[in-house]
């Protein structure tokens, strides 16, 4: 718990320090978030994630983004961390899309038994109140090579109420395959955080990763800056597979 508290304090401190001097560096937006969950099948197992990100405009539609995340896994006996650096291009309004972004990223997962590099491509866009984000990635480290794919979406029912869903796939060597899916919704407080909850299911091949689980997660997120947030999020195996 003390170790996790130090990680959290460091994450928030870095985010606030960077945000404080960001205006002169083409600052575009930032986010701070916390998520916690519990599994139904294993009541003493769950996780809490602290994350943050900052995005900067480089001019002519190009930009960069950095994300930091700390993962605390209760019942797994180990914690994790992630840093992700994105290079992106903002197309602005494109055809029927209100906004569209294309990016590439590289990052690093850290965990008790080692670490791993993660790299891939990503895209996000908005159309008729539906915002979607997807990515393809390769996770290469002490756990071997794992192919990752993810897609998430949010639909605004009203200016304050929204529905959300996400789908993630981890395909490792041999029969190590895991699918994670969730549906939920939330509420945007005027001038404040975005609160949300989701019900999800993890389905894994026999002996793969953590096994089958149903979970309930809740979270809060604060977006700030000219763009009121960032274009993308962290990219980590932990976002699909809780605990290793």
C-alpha cells in the first residue's frame, strides 16, 4: 500500500508539474483518472488504476502525447506500471467525422517478473455523438510476444449522460488467448469530473493468463486544457489482462 501511494503521488506530481508549464509548449489537453474494480468469482481479487496524460501540439496538425499509469492488483501479489509515448496527426473534421486522429505509439510495461516493450498504431474519431478509439499492438518482453487489439466507444445520450463499451483481445504464444468485454455508462458533472461504471467479462482459453472472470468497475476522470482531454489513452497489457 505504501509503495502504491508513492507511485500515485509521483504520477499526480508529474502531471501537475508538466501541466503548470505547458502553455508555452503548445499544450493541447490533459487528463487524470482513477479506476477500481472487483471480480465476482474471486471476491478478494481486484485492481485499482491511476493514470494521467498530457498532449501537445507541434503544428500543422501534428502532436505528441505522453501517458503514465500505475496498476495495483489486490490478490495477485504484484503491481504494474506503464508509460506510453504517442505521435499523432489530427485531421480535424473529415468527411462525416467531427474529428479524426491517427497515431503510432511506443511504451513500456513494468511488472514484478520483468518488463516489456509495447508498440503499435491507433486511431480515434467522432461521428454523430459517438466517439470511438481503436488500436493494434505488439507486446514483446519476458512473457513472450503477445498481439493486442482494443476498441472503445462512448455515445452521448444527453450532454451529461453517456453510454460506453470496450473490447480487448490478447493473443499470446500457443493457446494463450483472452477476450475482455464491458458495457457501462456514466455522468459528466458540469465543470467537474466524469463518473462512470461498467460490468465486464474476461474469457480466457484454459490455462491462459488469469482465467475467466466477471467484474464490476467504477471510475472518475478529470479532463482539462484547450481540447478538454487527450486524443488517446495508455497502451498496456494490464488494460486487457489484470494481473500477470
